[in-house]
């Protein structure tokens, strides 16, 4: 019998039209978008279904949009494939997706988590606006090689490893000047490809530090329960039971590297062999293919 884990996507997976089919086919999914509009103060369904893309791609809007769309996909799955949902024994989410995982695991309530996600997105956007910064994907090199590239390209600026996604796919993040030095140094080190990412700023680095206090304040009063199933943390790639520890890790996550490959290897080593990517896009599927080709994988599309 398969051991099932649910995975939830993060920022970058959004696209205009996401959630539209879910809302049309599932009354509970449609109701979620209505509840979200009341909490957020704007019509999230209109933005997700019809764009414009430039607004949806903004950190302020993409984080709540992806969070709600993944929860809506869960509601649709609850109606269409309840057995898989009931059989799920573990979960993880990429960066923002960790909040979806927390709601699914019963750590936070939907309304509370959405309010936090809205504040998180706005605070991260504000921190990005304050320092011209970005992210660069380095393909085809090992962790120690990418760490060395950061050391060489950093000079007097900020440059850190931000996402450890899968073998040969590592994202570095930092001030614009440092990011601009990465391609030449990485290609000299043998990188297959170096791709600047279309993001607002240097997520998962110390540049996001101004967002930490705002996120901590938002999370301070949110009731949290022990998870009913393990939720693997982005920060240290293991699950935690203590709600207060989880609260601190969610705060820490904003400035810490996302250890996605390590998180997936934790689940695989724990016997998980069937994975569901729930929400927008198929990014997590492509990463898993590089981590373990034998793992079973399903997409519950938005």
C-alpha cells in the first residue's frame, strides 16, 4: 500500500485562469474564494480567473492567490477523491506553500492563515522594494560549488543560497549588483545554465529581515495546534510537533534557504512513495523527477 504525501506549490506557480475550473465545478471551492474576498478586501476570484498577469504576479497578490487556490483544490479533491485525502500521512509546501500545508494538517485555520499570508506578501514586497535585489537560478552544479560562486560574486554586497530545489537546481538571491556577477562566474565554474528569475526581490535572504517583525506580529496571536500529520519544515527539512516551535520556524523561514530537496528526501526515507502536487502548476513534479524518478506522482490541478 502506498504511503501518500501532499505537496503545495509556492510563489512563481501562479497563472491567470487558475482556480476558475475549480470554482465552476465545486461549490465549496467557489465559497472559499468568496470568503477570501471578504478577508482580503478585494475580489480574489476576479484576479485569479482574469488577471491582469502583472497584478497577479506581484508578491502582494500572488501569495494569497496561490494559498487560496491550493485550499480550493483540496476542497475539490475532498468531493472527488476523498480516499486519497483521508489516506494522506504527511505534507510539505514550498515557501508560501508551507502555510497551505499547515492548514491541511490542522495547525492553523483557513481564515487565520490567509490573514497572515496577506501580511507576509505585503511585508516581503516592501522589503524587496527597499533594496534593489533579485534571484538567479544556477543549473548543473553542486551545493558546494554554488556556495563558492556566492563567495566570489558577493564582494561587499549580499548574496546567499536561497533555494535548494533538487540536484543541479539551486537558486541564489541577493542585491542586484551581486546577482549580475553570478552568470559569468557560474559559467566559468561549469554551470549548464544561469537564469535570472522574474521576482520582486531577494527572498529567503537577510534582505527580507524587515519583513520578519511584521510576520512575527501577525503570527503572534494566531491560535496553533499540533499537526495531525507531519509537516516538513522548509528551514530544517524535518517535521515538528510543538506549535510554538512551528510558529518560530515560519518566521525564520522568510530569511532562511528553502531546503526542498532535503525535505523530499526526508519524506522518501520515511517511506513515502506517492506524492500529490495540489494547486497551480507542475513545478514540484519536475523537481521530484530529479530527486527520485521512482516516486509516484499525481497533480491535482488548479
